[in-house]
C-alpha cells in the first residue's frame, strides 16, 4: 500500500507557485515589426490596456541594421500569468507585429 503525499488544496490552487516570476514585477517585452507610422503608438496602446500604470517614457526603440524594422521594448508591471498570456496574445495577433519575445 503506497500513500501519495499531496500538497494542501490551497497550494494546488495557487498558480503563483507554478511560476518562476514573482508577481507583481517589472517585465520587459520586446516587440518587432516593420518600421511604419503608428507602430509605436499601437504597441504602447496595447501595453496600457494590460497595465494602466504603463509609462511610455520607458519604451526603448532599436532600428534594424537596414532600417526596415523596429524593435520596441516595453516594460510593464506584470501582476499575473493570465495578464502576461493575454498581453502576448494581443501583441502577436496585431497585424503590425512580426515577433514578440
């Protein structure tokens, strides 16, 4: 007869225990897309939807070598895994976005 040791139900229901990220925390996200008018505004608007305290002055921009693409680093305050998942989905589904890291 073998006994299985289970963590208490409260520990099983807490998704923060399954995460390597401690919430809340500052979380940088790099977004890449074609260098076109409105790209930075679109990304900062999405960031603000998921983090009302998002500060657009912290955005970092980097042109590609040929200048055709733009890398945008946004830093949000991550409050949960669910928030990050929804933000990644919103960013990756945006038509101007090529890659999200």
